């Protein structure tokens, strides 16, 4: 059955908006070429979208730069405002942006969980409100939150975990209460980092890959055929619990000590560095583990630094080889602050070791976004959800 005229118009509007979002400002002639619609249909949709406040004339194109055919139409960026949060055990970072992802204001704040759940939540919410005010946003359309821990695939809520502070779970509800008009959603931090590395970083050319998160803790995000996989309970990628040799014993259902985390988590990396006479630099905003890995990479002639990187590569290769054996992704990105700090040097050492033990060809790449990938991924997700709502085909 052919679509009704109103439905066809709605579909055409969304098609034009998708092109404007991807390509930037376009003339009516360019929209006609990209959409394949007739000139009258393009003229009608431009009028509808302009009247709806979704697009506006943002300039002119062409040598003459005058006349209706030269008008450049672009999405109205301030049609909606977004917020993204990166919630860590020790603090929270916030960015507020327009509909196209242009950053308007951002800030970060350490959170002292020892002060109690209520005060910790209030500090985080107050930070969000302050950044929103600094951005000049009247209200938020969508809030995307990245947090450690499991996200229930049915409810979309952060699940209970003995390893996470209680203020993490309370924060989502508090934000929804204080920002009743906003759509608030939470996603696992490693999954968001993978989306960001795929859009803007090391996996930009991959539809199938695994991001191995190396930061305060360890985790993995799985993208297969362009789809982020979460698993039946939201636990895909909980690689910190992977039983591996070289630990004091297997992990338990409530504690990843003894799992891969015990070999490649931040504390384990700092301890390993100490065994080779390396100490973490003075804090400069990055985790100590990232600092010591970066320092080791920058000392190519140092025997202790080289042996430290070799041993660390041995450990990381256990996780990568396990991922390759089960999923055969063809590419593993070493993400997080440690993956970024290790760069090409650490990635090459890991890949060489994986090649020895796995028959499946697996390219190992260094993440380029580091810890910033979580916030970037949260912003991308918030923007996508806002656009899905604002640009959704509606019968007129």
C-alpha cells in the first residue's frame, strides 16, 4: 500500500534533515540532488522545516551569492540543548552542547563519596545545573550519562553493584527529578568509548571490533556488524572477571580480584612498574597507571622500561587473545587512558604476542581518545536520541 501524502511528506522531511546533519548546510538544489526528490517537493519541505524551526538560512553559496537558489539551509543548532556526563568513582565531568554537538560549556568536579550519598549526589547535580547555566541553555532536551557497571538491557537502569558507590545509582533519579523535561539515559562507559572511537578515533573504518578499556579498571565493548552488543543481562565485555593465569586465584561472582582486572587494572600496572624500578609521575590529571606507561614509552633505551612494557603486553595479550578466540573481531582497540598512553608502541607489542598464540589474525590498535572517549560517546548518544525525537517523521 502506498504511503499517504502526509506520511510521504514526513519521510521526505526526515531524509532531508539526515542529509543536513551529515553534510552540513546545503542549497535547495543540493538537497534535490541528494534526496532524488523533485524541485517542488524540495521547495515544500524547505518551507515546512523552516516553519517548524528546524532549519534556517545560514548563508549563500555560488559565485553570484545571491538569489533564492544560492541560499544555504542548515539545521538550527540551538533548537535543543544536550548534556553529557562521565561519571567515575572519584568524580564527574559534564559538557553541554547544542543539537549538532557544538560544545557550549564544560566542567569537571571530584566527588568525595565519604561525605555521604546525599551530598555526593547534590554536588554532581549542582555541577550539571551550573554548566547548563554557563551554556546559556534554558532547558535540556536530552542527557546522556556514561558510568561504570552493568546497564539492565530491559529497563536501561544502572544495576546494583557492590563495587560502585551508591551515589552513581541515585544520580540518575536525581537528575530526572531536577530536570523533568529532559530525557535522561545511562550507558556503560566502555560502550560509549567504543562508539566514540568508531566515530572519531581508532575504529573509524571498522564495523566489527572490540574496544578493550584500560583505565582505573578493565572492560570491553563489542561492536559486531555495526551493532553494539550488550548481552542478555547487559554484561557483555565484563572482561575484568575473566579467569586468567598469573593471579592468586579465580575471581568470584562479586569480586573481580583474581581475574584479568588483577593483571591489567590501574593498581596492578603501577605495582608492576615498581617491580622494574619505575614510579608513576606526579599527578597531572591522568591516572597513575597511564602516567607510568607514558613515561616508559618515552624511554626507548631504558632496559627497565622495555621489560616493563614487555610484561604488560604479555598480560594484555591474554585478554586480547581470549576475545579473539571467542569473537574473531579482527581488530581490538586498546582504549582508556592507559591504551592512549601506550600508543603504537604498546599496541605493537600486544599484537606481536597475540600473533604467537592465536590462529586468528587480529590487528591491535591504540585508542586515540583516551578517557575523553566516554564523554564524547555520551554526547554522541544524547545527540542521536534528541535528533530521533525532533526529526521523527510525523504526519502533518
